[in-house]
C-alpha cells in the first residue's frame, strides 16, 4: 500500500481546511472532469459518527471554493462518511482512524490481521489484537478495511 499525502494538492488543502473548520477530517477527495462538468467526491470523518447534517454543512461550505476553482462549469458535489466497511485507498488515511478497528490483508502471510489501530505514520502502523501489538509496514499491506467488529 502506498503512502501519498494529498496535502500537495492546493484544492485538497483548501477543502481540508474547510472541513477541519467544521470539526471534521477530509479523508478522501477526488475530482473528475467530463464534458464541461466537474464532479467532486469528498469523504469526511469525525469520531463517533458523521450525520447527514454534517455532510450537508460540508457540502454548503465547499460549494463557493469549488465554484471559484471551476468557473463556468457545472458542478456535482457528493459528500459522504467513510461507511462501516470502508476500504482504505491510501496509507495516508490510517491516521484518521486511530482507536478504530482495522483489518489488513498481509502479503507476507497471505492472510488478514485485525485489531484496533494504535498508531500510524509514513512507514507503517501498529494494531492491537487479541495477541498484543502487531506492527505492520505498508509494504506488506495489500488492502485494508475499517472493521467495527474489532472494537471494544
């Protein structure tokens, strides 16, 4: 799994600042352009749960910035929560889920490892499972998912 911080993208950075001011983290942000139209998908997270009202607040706050970024283009903006079984797309997402249950498919043993995410940095993470701490480098993680069954 790759670790690619999205902060290098000025539009992502701007959207991240907007969501942080609303008390949430911007987990994923994608822009697709087709036929004069910009489609934006944003995934936001906060401890507890993300409500429909939270998504609506982010949506309304993002619109002026996106209209500025895509002048004269039709916009379609979709804001959602990570969902109960989100597949993590990039290792940079892990930092948002400290204290949450995670399952990782390990290429070194061709099996899943699960536990509560204790820490995550640029090189790897540490899960706490039934048998204690499980340190994992991103280079041996093929895919990862949120797993609420791992939480206490």
